C-alpha cells in the first residue's frame, strides 16, 4: 500500500498557476470519479483552496503505478485542467507514506498555511473529506488518515495558542476592539468598503458576537452581498452621516484616493452620541479617515501601522505555539503508524487462524471417516493429534532450518519468542 499527497501551494506556485489547477466545489465530485476510473488509485480526496490544491490518495499493493505515482497524478491533473504537464511538474510537490501523513497533519493544524495557524483550512479539509466519503472514493485507509489528522489538529488547537493571537489586519482590528469594549455583542459596527479585508472583518466581528453591522460601499450591490451573508444592513457611502452616530466601531478599507470621513462629520456624530466612545480603525492606504479625527476626545483611532505591533506579537506567539504543535504532530504520527501496524498484525493473525482451522478441519474429517469405519477410537485420536501436530509444525520447522542455515539469528530469536521456546512447560 502506498499513501501519498501530490500538490501545489502558495510557496511552490504563483497565483495564476494555482487558479488554473483549482477545483471549484461543483467539479470536485466528478473529478474524484474520473481519477479513480482513469488511474490505479483506489482511494482519493481533493483539497482545493485559494492557496493550495492537494490530492491525497492510496495505491493498492502491487500496483504498477507504485513505481512512479507522482508522474501519474501530474499527468492526470494537467490533462484534467488542460495545463501543460511541464508547468505542473515545475510547481508541484509529492510525499509518500510517513511524510504524506505528517504533511496532512501540518496542513490540518494550519502550520503549512500562508497565515500561520489560520483555522479555516481545517474546515476546508473536513469538507474535502466529506465529498470523498460521499463519492465513495475514501474508504478505510483514507478515513483513518483523515480522522487521525483531525484528532491531531484538535489537540493542537486545544493545548496551544496557535490560533489565538491576531496575525492579519482584519483579525488584529477586531482583537483591539475586544480590548476597548467589555462586551462586543452590545456594540454596533459600521464597515466602510466591501472588499476582501472588510469581509474578513465582518466575519471576525460576527464570530466575536457583534449582532448589528452596517456595510457602506460605493456600489450598493456589493454591500448587499456582504449584508446578506452577515445579516447586516447595506448602505451607500453617501449614507454614512445617517449611520455614523449609531456606530461604536468603525472600520474602513476602501480604494478611495480621498478621505471618506472627516473631522467635522465625526464631531457631529459624537455630539449626537453624547460623546459616547467611538473605536475607529483605518486600514486603507491612502487613509480613509482624516488623521485629525484622532485628536478628538472620545475617539480611539488606529491606522494599519498601529496594528503592526499587534500582528508582530501575534506572529511571535504563533511561532512559539508552532514549536509545541510540531511535537504534538510527531506524537500524532507515531500513534497513527502504531495503529496501522496493529491492523497489519490483525490481518496476519486472521490469516494464520484461518490456516490452522483449515488444517484442523482436514484432520478432523479424516478422523471422523476412520471412526465411521469402526476403527479403534484411541488409535484414531492418536493419529489425529499426530497428524495435526506434524502439519502445524511443518512450515515453522522449514523456516527455522532456513534461518539457521543462513545465520539469521534475528529470525531464530523471533520464532523462539513467538512459540515461547525459552519457557519451561
């Protein structure tokens, strides 16, 4: 059996290559069926995100592909996406057996992510596993592999701080809001812009318990898309003065070349709020909020540079946690391999038992025939015992002689241990 992972990610391939080799959710299922039908791969799952495409698979014992599975998967992937094979080969990586297991565990724990320790990858890995199980392309071996990776990731998340400290601007902004307000669920957030950063901010705010979110954008349609996803209200930038006084948290990230919020607008909003505290984060470059706003009493204004120290500290903390996580992954890998070896023993024990039972049944049938002919029962029993003993001893005796002739002391010691030859009856 050969377990493997074949993939490309943000460290091996530029975005234009990753885009061409990605699997949209709607094509993942047919892709799984195709790779199983067109190759000797018997189990397979596909993980595809913006930063990686990975194929986890298993080749059966004795497969002709076992000599070069990397080339087989590369050729299939290139053909499926109509990409030149040399381009796939240039940007891919391939790992087998223990290293493939370790790689999956590191991916599940967020140690192989662009943002160290990011939690989304675990959910994406679980989704890819779910699709593979639904399509019946993941059976016993991959099921055990994925479950072991999930268990290890749970241990890392539970016992380290790998995901607790902010390492993105969006996460850092929300983390700072937690420090300002005792209870975020009581606050109203105004998000200015509707790009990827604001989307992440909205997600972190929602996860932090914020229930009232207003999204203001230059085009209403994009704001409505975000509002629908996060149960928020969508407005135009021109409507900001109508909502600013309600906002306890203001986070802005647009591509505007001119400030969106000036000192005067914020002063008027503070007056309406009776100078209740406002927390503002300007993530944009150029800035969306005039610097003079920071001079106002009752306003905490931070820029993207102010968040840098928070992000750097978070990264240091995650890097320290990553060291502990690697130790847990070593333990998870060892436990997985031990379990797999125990399953190999189970199969061997089953085969051995079946062989011994077949010998027993054969001798028993002979004895029953002799008894039916009226032969002496005591003689039949002696013949049964002698025949059974000879047949059970035949194969071990041959192997013992062979090991002795070859000077194979290790095999001799193993057989002595197995048959307890060093013990007194």
